[in-house]
């Protein structure tokens, strides 16, 4: 089964991801950049769904930069899923395969995007 890492600090969205994607994928949810970094050190994933606004001292762009600078991780497709409209170009320039705005995207659309990349 394909493994997807969701980096999302909102508990309600984490629950929605688990409910929607469990059974389709092996779902792992973390709520901050440090936890994302630890998960990426401990395991490999087939895809990452990454929020930009995260608590703590690491945001999603910090995580994306680390992923794309790592020989081991850089081939993993990253979908940026954020409330920050206008960050699509930055996310793309940094190596994200897609940037989706949460307020404009249904879970069905996110599911289609995930399916497209893994």
C-alpha cells in the first residue's frame, strides 16, 4: 500500500484525511515541521501533502526545501495544500508538483491530485 504523509496542524483536517484516505493509502499525519522532519528521517513516503503555515520554528517551505535538497527524499512528489493564496509560484519554484488552496479545493479534488502523482 502506498504511504502518504500529511503535514497539517489542524486536527479537524487530520481527522478528515484519515477518514477519507485510510484504506486507499497508508496515512500518516503530523502537525508541525519538527514531526514532519522526524517522520521523513524514519520512513519513506510515496507522496507528501504539505501545509505551509505550521506551528513552531519550521514552516512548510522549510520542510519542502529540506526534501528537495535531500538525495534520499527529493524524488517524492509534494503537493502543497495551504490557505496562503498567491504561494503557487513559490511552491512550484521550490519543487512542489502542485499547489492547492484549501478554500478552493474539496477533498475529492485532493484525492484526484494524490492519485495523479502516485
